[in-house]
C-alpha cells in the first residue's frame, strides 16, 4: 500500500478541512480521531462522507494510522490545547521512530511548546508548534501558517505546509519558519492579540455610528464597505460590512438580537500577560482584552446603568465619519506596532531569530488580521530588520502624523458625549507617550523614594548613579 505524505490527528472542523486541503494539493493523507465516551464518531462520519473519491484514508487504530505514513512520519495534531495535546503525544510516541515529526496546530501557549520540544528531543522526535489562522474557511482553502520549533523538521515539512497555505497578493505562500522553540505559537499568540485590538476598534466605531449619530444599518454597512479599500482594506472590515446586511425573517437586523457579551479563548489574555512579563507596554491590546472582560459583566452593567445613569449626547454627523476612519487606521497601525514590539522583546529574551518582514507577509493572506497595512509594515522591516518600534519607520510615522488631529478629535468628542472608547483612547495614548521626550515618571520616582527609599537617578548625573532624599525632613524645614 502506498504510504501517506502526512497524517492528521483530530477531526474537528479545522482538522477535517486541513485534511481536505492537503488532499486538494495532491498529497496522500491519513486521518485518525480518538473517540471519547459520549462523543460523536467524527472519524466514521468523515469517512462516510467527505473522504469518498479522495486520497484520504481513515484509520480506527493509532497503530495502523502511524504505520500508514511515509518516513519520516509527519503528524499534524489538531486537538484542543492543554492536557489533550499531552495525552495524544503520550499515545503516539511509543509508535514513532527517531526523526519522526509531530506538529501541534492548536492555540497552544508557547511555554508548553518549549517544554514538549525539549521532552521529545530526548526521544529523538522532532517537534513543531505551528500557529494556524484563518478559521474554518482558511483551513479548507488556505490558512496563514506560523511554524516554529525543531528546525531539522522544516525541510521535510516545508513543501507540504507551503502548498496548503494561503497566497499573498504577490503570490507568496503565507507561511514562514518563525524560529526555534515555541516561536511559532508565540507569533500566533501575538496575531490573536492584534486581532482582539482591531475587533474592539471596529466595535467602538460601530457604537459611535449607531448610537452617537444614529446611523441605520444600511448606512453603516455602506460606510464599512467604503472603508474596506485602500489602506484600510482588511478581512475584518469586509466581514463587518456583511454583518450589517444580514436580517432575520422578521426583517430586523440579526446583530441587534445578539447578547453583548464577547467570548474569548484566552490568547488575547496571554498576549497581555506576556507583555507584562517581558516589560513591554501594550495598552491597546490590553484594553481590548479588558473590554471583552467588561462585556461579560452584563448584569452588573445593567445595574450600574440605573445607579449611574447618564444621558449620552448626540454626536455631530458632519466630519465624524472621516475622524473615525482616521482613528481606526491609526489604531490598527498601533495594534500592529504593539504586536511587533512584543515579538522584538521575545527575540531578545529568548534569542530567537524571528523574520519580522516574513511575519507581516505571512499575515497578508488567509488569516483573520490580513490587511493592506501589512504591505508597508513588511517593507519597513525589510528596510530595517532591526527596527525597534514600527512607528519609528518613516511610512507608519507619516501616516500617524497625517491623522493626528482628527483622531484626537474623534476620541475627545466620544468621551465628552459619554461613550466608552477604551481601545481608541489607548491607541492614541500609546502614540502620545511614545513621542513624549519627557514623562511625569520623575514624580513617581520621587514618591517611591519618599515612602520606600527606592532612590532615583538624576538628569545631570550618569545613569546608574542613584540618589536618596529625606523628603519629609526637607519639606518640613522649608
């Protein structure tokens, strides 16, 4: 029997669609799914329906599944992150041989990937953590892929994964080797943090449109559709415009019937927590995570709206849409800048060689945050691979400058009218703090020295030289 090029373990929506994608690209595929008590038999369902007429073969037993693969075996695990991945690894390792390759395609925390790679290296197994973005549609027809881990696996894996990845507008595969250890899953985590930020920015635009200037759904759809061109062209704007066109049987907007509690799987929170651990300020991404968390307190918000009732002011239609367009563009730039700043910090902390320009190019197609802005971002990192902060590059800095006044006006008007715009405000505060040659942190240092004798550095002395003042004594004597 002819051996398969790759195996897919786990036949949820993503696993099934990736298996079909591999088949479409001419690869032979083996699939397996471990059925737990009470669960639907996804393997049998897949075998009885989509597998017919393909080069996909379903295997009931793990032994036969592993034996069906060409050596070195390549197995893509598409199971829930956490303990299920460890369970699958424990099942497969006794069946594998030295040089075989295990790929985790789930939303795994990068530290788990670091641990598993080290453990499996002792067994002679090459381990890869591969971030996958694009959802159900992307998995079926071309996702963005972010592999990292044991580099010796890459020559064997590269032809297969590049073939099924999405293509950028320039025709390149939206797939690149992101670096050693958990770099692939780290990049995917950052991708999701940016995704949180952009979605929150768009949601704030929606609230200001619908409640602030009383735009109807048709006009909102048209506006988002118009914005989805030029520098603002993106997948998230495209689907947002579609959402405002979908109506229920009674003619009402489906969106109006959806409870305002946003779910989250944790990757945005991981991004914010990792930023704190690495000492990188990500105010926009963090506020986007907090905004989702705030939305989950729906009953508390209902009570607070009665206890602290406020009449929101009507916003002026004239000029506001252009301001919102500018603040959305500026906010998206800041979201990407924060993400790449965190990647830079990870590269320094873990001695990874992350290909920043290729990261941007890999996000240009297939993934949820694909956007026209990624073209100038990739160019900025091609021109300066060591760029510390994206907003220092001429093109992004120039874009921010041209939108500065209108963006601040939009946020000021929203706050004055009583609308919460945490993501918009955080994006602008990031820019304003970054370009401040002097911040009021000198007062914080004085306070710390006053109550805790933590000492401080002086402007007129070499950095690294510390001083202490007896503030209470000297204040009392003045």
